[in-house]
C-alpha cells in the first residue's frame, strides 16, 4: 500500500520561504516521476513541479520556475519542494503525488496514481 504524507506548510509573509516534505512508503521515489501539484481556492488542481527517475531531471510550471526547487532524498524516500520568494498567489493546498510506473507525461494529474492529503500554504502579510 502506498502512502504519501506531506508536511511543512503554514503561513508565511510575502517574500518568505517554506520547505515542503513528502514522506513516501510503498513505492520508491527514485524510480518514477514524483510530482507536486497545488490547488488554490476555487481553482482546479495544477502541476507545479516534478522530478524524474532519469538523472533526477526537474521540471517546473512557468508560474513557479525560478522560485521553487524540487528534490528528493533516496535514502529517506522523501521528496521536497523548496519554495522561495513566495507571493500571495502561491497560496494553495499543495499535494505530493507518485506515478505507479515510469511514464513520459509528468504534467497531467491523471498520470499519478497516489496522492498525499495535502498541506496548506498561505502567503499573506
């Protein structure tokens, strides 16, 4: 059984930083795409970042490129999302997701089989 547990969300002022963690059990984070998605109030869930099993290649949505960094710890089987220079528009529930096998598409939420419960990130002064 696959479990993903996010942590690290909270309230932060504009310009601040947060580091989200996703502790994973039941699958190995290093041999599939792992992704972070976010859902703002009244909006659909959208892709934020993904990390590949191929040379740890990283991919980002244009809206977070340059501000967010995805990484993983293979020993701890954990994925991280470092978020810097946060803006109010980054306010959302952030979800960690795992694909069930090696796929080429990392953007579509439907390609991910397992999800965490989400962690709230609020950027406000």
